[in-house]
C-alpha cells in the first residue's frame, strides 16, 4: 500500500499517518525525519542537504527527491509506505512521479484530510504545550483542569511561536498557494480521495480506513 496524506497545517495528517503505519505495518515517511536521518548517516545527499540547511537555505527539490528515493528502497518500504508532508508543490509531485517510475512502483491512493477553516483555526491557535513534559492541550477542545497549568506534571503551559495568529495565517496562505493545487493534479490522475477531518482522532481514522477498504486496499 503506497499512500500520500494531504491536509493543511493542523489537519492531523502526521497523527493519522502514524496510526495508518501501525495498522498496516508500513512506514510513515516524513520529509523532515528522513532528511535528519540522511544527515546523521552522512550519506552524500545528506551531507549536501546539511550544507544548505547550515546556511539557512531551502534544500533543493533535487536533493530532497534523491533522499526520498533512497528511503523508499529500504527493506521496510517493500510492502508500502505513507508519505507525510511531501510533495508540497506541483514540481515536487512531478519529480516524485519520475522517481517512482524508476523504482517501478505506483501510488495507490492520495488521501486529503479536509477540514473547515473555523475548526482548523481553533485547533492551531488554541494549542498550548507544557514547557516541561511536552503534553499538549487546547483551550477549545482539551482544556487543562487549571488555566495554563499542565494536568500531567503541574508545569506551565505555553503557546509556541508557530501557533501565533500571524504565523498561522502565513502557513495557511503558503499551503493554499503552493500545496492545494496538488489536489487537482492528483484528481486528474484519479488517485485523490477525501476524508472529512472533523471529529476526534479515532473517528477520522475510521473514515480513512473506510476509504482504503472501499478501494480494495
């Protein structure tokens, strides 16, 4: 089973990718994770990526695709994989398609986790994180027993910089401009399926499982 999970920031695609991997016994392939792993191993592409990152520059698509192609050849990807956070642009999708052809593989399904703007906004702006143990809360959906105090360890809760309103607005704008066009790209390839992202984690998971079962996966 070879999947891509899409969704705007806060849609829960990382969480769902992890659960899918556990259910079907296939790895969650996160761009950030494999970049860090390639750098740690000191592979040629990893060292090239490190050079860009050390300068504060974006790692070119050519390097990212190369690292992903290497990762998809690992033994644990033999039965499939879940791409989480990639591709982000049409150019990356086209490069991924060429890489998969070289590997003689094809995508089975692209699942878009669709969620309305109001709930997405509450999920992101309402998120609070314990400064000590990392436990997450939400002032709308998962309130702590005491305001700004972690239920788990009693430490203070903070709002991370990337959960500030101005940052979120920018992240959503970039997603809309650069990544949303991919939905049309995969729709034309008859790969795109949509799962409603409203509700708790288990209910969204069930919607995704149903989509996969309906498509014989």
